[in-house]
C-alpha cells in the first residue's frame, strides 16, 4: 500500500511539471509581453515595470520558468492585475462559497440518482425504463444555461420562493437562503447524466450470479437490491463522485456567475474577461493539482471499499 | 469490440485462398451488417433523419438561402410570434403597423434630412429611437382612459445597447472589433467619427427615457416609421431590434453545427493519429504521448478552453473550432491507443509484416479499418460535446464574434428579454438545440450498438 502510494506520488511529478510547462507556454510565450495586456488596465508605468520585473519578462525563458515554478510551490502568484488583491487571499475567500454549493449538490445528486438508477435498473427494459432513459436524454440535451436562466426567472423572480441573487456574511444565511436555489438547479442539471451512468453500474451487477443466488435462497427483492446490488454498484459510484469533484468546482462556475456567488468559478470567469493572467494561471494550476490528488484518492478508496481490488 | 473487428481481420488473413475471396464477396462486411442493424432500429432511423435534415438546413443557410438577411430589422422591436400574438394588444406591445400615411402626411421619414446626399451614420439609430417614441405615443393614445402609469412602464429600448457598448468600450483598445460594429447597420460604415457616434448614441439613449415620460404631448415622431414597414408579428417573433428570430435560430444552428462537426473532426484526427502512434510503437513514443495525455486530462476541459481563450483574446468561428478541436482529443487518444495495443499482435498484422508491409501501411491500411468504428462513435459523441461547449463559450462572450449568431449568443440576449416577458427567443434557441442534441445523442447510441452488438 505505502509502496503504491509513493510510486503514485512519484508518477504525479512529471504530470505536474507538464501542466506547469503547458500553462507557462500558453501565458508567457503565446501570451507575449504582459505590458500589452496591462497597458489598458494599469495607468502607472512603474507598476507595469514592477510586474514585468516580477515575471522576469526581459530575462531568458528558463529564468521565467523557474520564477513560475517557484510561484506554484510557494502559493505566491503576486497580486491580481485587476483588483490588486493577493491571489492567495483570493483563494482563501473564494473557495468556501464554492464548496458550500458543490458539496450539498454532490451529496443530494448522488443519493437521489442512486435511488432512481436502482429503481430504473430493477424495471429494466420495461416501458418505465425506456421512458426515463429518453427523458434523461432530452434533459441532457437542454443546455445548462437554460436551466439556470429559467429556474432563476421562475422560482426566484416570478414566484419569489428564493433570493434572485446575493451573498451574505453568516454561514446559515448563505447556506439556507442564497445557496438553496443554486444547489437545486445544480441537482436538476446533473441528475440526468448521473442516473444514466449509475444505471449502467447497477445493470452490471444485477445480472451477476450472486444476485440469482440471493433470490434463490428466498431473500426479499428489497433486501437483494439494497444490500447486495447497492453495495457492489456503489463502488464505482464512490470513485466516480470523487473524480468528479474538481471538475464540478469548475462546472458550477456558471451557476456562481448567474447567482453572484463569490466563488472560485465566478472569479475564474471574471479573470478571463479582464485578462487577469495571475488569477487564471493560479486557478488552472491548482484545479489541475486537485484533480490529480482526487484521482489518487479515488484509487485508494477503491481499495478500501472493495478488498478484492489489487493495487498495482 | 474484438468480435466485430474479426470478420475484416479474418478476410485479410485468408486473402491468399481463392475460395475465401469468393466467400468474402458474398457475405456482408462489418459496415453492411452495422448499416442493417442501424436501419432495423426505428429510433435510430428517426434520429438520423432529423440530424440529416438539420445538416441540410445548415448547408442551405450557409449558402445564403432564406437566412441571408438575418441581421435585418424586419419586424417591430420584440414582435411577438405569429402563433401567439396575444401580447399584441396588451400593455407596451407596438401597434400593428405604423405608416406615414396613417399618421400624418409628412414626406420625410426623419424630422431632418441631409441635403448633401451623405448617408447619415445615425440613420438607423434615429429610426429606432423615433420608432420607439412613436410606439410610446400610440400606446399612450390607445390607452388614454387607462391610468397614467402606462407610459412609465415603457422600458428604454436602448438601455441594453448602451450597456453593451460601454462594455465594448471598456475593453482594452487592441481587442478585436471596433465598438461601433456592435450594431448591424452602422458596421458597414467605418468612419473616423465612430467614437463620436457612439457617444451621441449613448446620449440619445439616455434621453429616450426622459422623453418617453412626456411622450403624450409629442408629435414630431409620428412619421418615424414611414419608409420601413415593420411587421407586427414574425413567425417565431422578433428580438430587441426586430430581427426575425426564426432566421436567427437557423443561422445559429448553422454556426453551432459547423463548429461541432469541424472541431470533432479535428479532435478525432488528432486523437486517432496520436493514439495509433502510441499504441502501435509503444516505448518512448507511448510514454511521451501518454505524458501529453495526462497533462490535457488533468486540467478540467472548460477551464483549459477558457485559459486559452483568455490568452488568444480573439473571437471567431475559426478560433473556437481550433481551440475545441486541439484540446478535446484526449479521450479519443486513450481509446484508440488501447485498440492499437490490442490489434498490433493479431495474426493479420503479423501476416502483413511477413509480406513486408511498412509500419505506416500496417497502422493505417490494415489496423485502422478494424478500429474505425471506435473513432466513428467518438466522432459522433464529440459533436454533441462540442456543440454544448460552443453554446457555453458563446454565451460567456468568448465564442463567436458579434457579427455572427449562435445559440449561445441568443441565450445571452434572451436572459434580459425574459424579465420583460419576451420568451420566444429563449424558447426558439432551446428547442432547436434540444432537438439537434437529442437526435444526435440517440443516433450515437444506436450507432454504437449497431457497430458493437456485444455491448447491448
């Protein structure tokens, strides 16, 4: 186990280096001299000169790359070009709101989708199954934008059940007043693909011999489904949820933008709109690192929940 | 997957036996079998017909049939759809058609004219403003008995333009299009006064709200719509500027389908070639390409696209096709690589080696036909993926430029329209996109089942 862990961490290293190199090539070589971007934003020439010096623009590329690598490992990306806020402070304040939306969303979506997927898989190949599957296909075809626009208009603006947008200071106010509709819309969007995926997991198990044995020895259908099938179908579900998490953090950036939630996703979009390179670089790198770490965690968890799995 | 690939493989291997050749000529090949299976699936046939219809529509639209003048303002601002003209009589909807004759006998369309024959760069804007005034006036007149609150409910029709223009102006000066190009009619005239025009525009826009309040006593604007006879209703309604939503949504389909297909073809070619190299050769080539793969797959896709869009800082259909195509190959690479690793040690490849076929020939003439169904299904999957991505990117303003229309930019416009109760543009874009994506998804599922019956 520990040997496996060490090897996996060691393997992450070249990938991380690759991501850093890739971002570096895009921003420092393709993006060119930041002075061009900064000319429209910052008026004082000294400040621009300072930023250029910090990035080492007039030095050879390998020096610039070294500066960038140091930035990544010391969490020091300097200040945002637009708001002058330190990028590290920006992360500290923007990540919690994102998690307040992402975690409940993920939990509700997983539980609901798993229950529905098991039900649909149980009635497989019937009319119910086909109807639900077609409904899922259609629901997936409607853009996430439409869910958000219509949901916000109808439930918040028209009916007034929720706040249209906003963000307060206390946790409870945010979680139960402002984050509620964003979470519900997020669940509505992610339910269809989740049901489809979990249904295939359940179908893989439902035809196994042990299910037939359980039925043959007289076990009730509910118990067969909930103890035997659910446990086995749940293994890929758990890893899938974990692997999804970093992508979801970016996935809810549209929701954050529409509802003015001060999260990391909204910050990323704002940064792209303002050509705020330090923020974009930091978000890209750290989300990539989070993705790698969560992939590793998913593999380790796979071993924990399923002792049959051999880690190679 | 292996089972479906074997008929072709077996035929190649047995190709030296004359009896086998005649047998192979009679029995259907993989593609014929798949085609038959596909045709026997009713859902697949319907989905395929819908997809083909949309592709034909896009091609016709690209050649300028029907949608050539999508940018022209043919209807009233926010003209309701013909099938639901109910809003026509209510509150702030415009009267049927405002013509010069019916209003006054005034000869000139605008209350001023140029004697020099110079085209007034503000003409379209002036028309719009006076049109709005005329509408305010007539709606006030028609609702004279109703409470005075009616006039104040009129929304400044230029408010959003002003915001949009301001946003454009706020951008760095070197960014893409000049601000004045935001509005169709002005764009063709690139005059040195551009910035002044915008400033004047802004002023005018601001004053409209003020003028509207006293619209009841205005009489100047009566003849505003004299020359342009605008339709009261349009097949699927009109947008803020009175452009035909039906034409816009067809033009938008053209953009989205073009982007989806072109980007998917690029991604499939890149993914297949790299996957073939990695899977066939193995060794350091495999390690290197796998390294690329791990880089591309560890950055979430949309974030990667946004980062590249931020650096390139230029919009347009071509840019977005390249971004999507060149970043979206990673999952195709993975699958194709696995197939090549499986196939390279098969007997038919050994036979090809024995008769002295080169590596390239083995990779793309012998192995590729046996794995092409994987690439085809991935191509189909990625079309849907890229259409969805394009819609999001265009919505955020990083996709197609302002001179083209896509479902994403329509959704962007419809966001503010919905609050005014103008639901038709949102509905049109949503329904068109849902039909295309549903049909394509169902077709992809059927295609996979037909090419790989063991999966079902």
